[in-house]
C-alpha cells in the first residue's frame, strides 16, 4: 500500500501489543517454519538469512527488521482489536468498532481488508481426551507454552502427528528423559536440510537481489512440482516419502509410523529439518507410538492396545481452531455475514460483500506467496477505483452454473472440523482456487479488473 497506493490513506489495527502474528504467539521449543524462507519471506525485503528453514525467533526479528527498515510502524496501531464492522450502502462506508485497552471507538473506512489469519488466537483445538482431567502433571497446548516449564529429565508425551509434534519432539528430546510422540495415525514426514546449498552458492557468486529472485523462483517451482507429482502420481510420491524411513528403521516400523492412509498432499506435508526427528528416534531419546488413547490416568496414558505410557508432562499438539475475520462480526446493511454462505472471488473477496477483502494464503505452498499476490491485486483494484471515481466494488455471483465446492481440498482434521465456517469456492474461474502460483500471477497481476463479475458503482 505504501509504495503502490501513495494516494490512499490506510491504517493497520493489530490486536496484540507487538507485530509478528503467528511468530509472536507460538513460543514452544524449536518452533520454526516448514516452508523455505525464500518463498515465505517478503518479495520487497528478500530473506537474507543463512537458514532456509528458520526458527520462530529469527522470523520475528526479520518481521521487526522489515517494519523498521520500511518505516511501517507509523501505519500500525497496536493493542487495537477489531470487534465488528458494518457496511452501510447509503453512506458507502464501513463503520468499525475498535477496542483499545477496554475503550471502544467507532471509526469509518471505505475499504476493509482482513489480514487476521485463519485461527483462533485465544485457544487451540482441544479434543475430548478421555481421563485427561485425572492426569496429575501439567497438560500444555503448544499455542500457550509456559516460559517456565521445566522438562529436564522428564518423561514427556506429545499427542499428535502434525507439524507441531514433528517439530516439538526432537526439540524436547534434547533435555527430556524420553519423549513419546503418541499419534492416532501417521503423517508424511520428509527430511529437508535447514540450509539450502544453492543459496550459499548463488549468494556467493551473484548480486544479492538476483540470487534472492532465483531462490524464490526455485522454491516456487520445487513446491509446485512436488504438489503436482503428489496429485498425478500419488503412489510414486508415497514411495519416495516412506523409503528413507524404511532405510533407517526397517519396513515394519516405516509402515506403521510413517505410511499414512491418505495420499501425499491430501494433508500438509511435515518437514523434519536436518533429520532431527530421525536422529532423536535413532538415539532412543524419542519414540513413536501409533495407537488410540483408551484413557489418561494420574501418571500417564493407557492405549487401546493396553500399552501404558508413563508421563510427567502431556503436550496436546492437537492443532488449531480455525477462525475467520479475527472473530469480528461483519454485517452488510444490518445482515450478518456468514462466510460459509458465500463464495470467494479470486480467493480474496466474498460474493455480495462490498469493499471487503480477506488475505488467506496457500495451503500447498508458502502461505505468504498468495498473500503477496492478493496485496498486489488489491492495490491495483484500489488505484483503478480511484482513477475511475468508483466508490464501491462488489463481486456478484450471476452465473447459476457455478457450483460450490469446499474451499480447501484437504482432508486434515482441522479443515474437516471447520468446513462449516469457511467460505466456498466455485468450480470455475474467477471463483475457483487453483492453488497454483503461476496461474494466480496471471489472474491477479494482469487480468482485467472490470471483468463483469466484479461490479463497480460511483
Ligand atoms: C506454528 C506454525 C507454523 C507455521 N509455519 C508455516 C510455514 O512454514 N509456512 C507457511 O506457509 N505457513 C505456516 N504457518 C501458517 C502461518 O500462520 C502463516 O504462514 C502466516 O504466518 C500467517 O500470516 P498472517 O499474517 O496471514 O496471519 P497471522 O500470522 O495469524 O497474523 C494475524 C494477525 O492478525 C491479528 N488479529 C487477529 N484478529 C484480529 C482482530 N480482530 N483485530 C486486530 N487484529 C487481529 C493477530 O493478532 C495477528 O497479529 C504456520 C502456522 C503455525 C501456527
């Protein structure tokens, strides 16, 4: 906005007292990206770190450095939470209620852009685990990691098999007596080096902007290729992902703990940075149990196959609770907007909702690649409206042949649980999410803005 829309006045409201979002909230040991930072970073401030998989603290510093270098703090109001937003068609304005230190204020704006992420910051997903209340030790959800938790020489059970569990287990195993990863079913886990050898070479021989550009595109092509391979040749990719575990631990072990029932990329792929999980398992500092929980008791967990897992601490790495609009209530002329009753236009606006956009990233590549494209598109859109004196834009679902489909074509627990709160996508452009960076570049950067679906008025 600052560079592309110099004539627009804009303000960012941030509920927390600091920037960083996800990377400020999540503080569990080892927290890191699983995307490569060359695609995850900002294109206007390319990632110059040596790690391609970076720790939470490093990402936080990078975000703060970017804010400072580009003088963005003056646009941000911290500790300002959006509570609700209501559109008035007569005034052609949004009225937003902002909470600032228990004080509520009403402001107006022409355009509302919701970059509130996709999950509830207050609480993570906590499934009903039988007998958990009888456990005597601490029960921790990774979203709210207590700084003071001492797990030195303790027996720790991590319940879950997603990216958080895969990250946490080797990190905890550095100090704990034994870490057990207790998973109901396996996930695909792929070892990746935390340093990209290409990054070291390219940065050595080429000017930094060129090296950064090449690394970003290398990342895009690699992520696209893996996703396409997974969708076209799932058995081939399954073999590729399970083979290293077979070589390390034998066929039976790999089959039981690392060969999921679903095909690759029907859920997000987990990354084992530098094979840290494999090493912790190999050295006996960690182990995996694939089983259902029968009940927790005061000193551990009993599984359905009558295995007793002793525990001093239980970590429920059971995922996020999806949430849209940062829990704010959105209304249009007094009518509450239920996202699930709307379809997404170009992955960012909702049919029938005027002057409003959401930034939701990719699920099959770096989230931020898509957020960047959305930002470019919205800047183009705002400039177009300014040039043509349009006050309102609103995507209109006129074609009755457009069929609604689930927004995310994943079978992960948290998407399945939350399908009812997510908007739908359509089966055709511009309502379809192609989950393809190359396709989306054309659609957002070059396609006509007045395409007949997005209606403008003065
Ligand atoms: C542990 C973890 C690791 C991840 N790793 C990766 C990865 O490697 N690669 C990847 O692509 N994705 C990853 N993700 C997904 C990740 O959330 C996104 O990539 C990215 O950080 C999201 O950025 P965002 O700005 O869209 O949302 P967030 O980081 O969630 O930021 C949303 C911001 O909006 C603020 N906010 C929310 N509601 C309100 C409100 N009502 N009023 C005011 N402010 C509000 C929040 O305080 C927050 O600062 C990870 C997620 C988690 C939880």
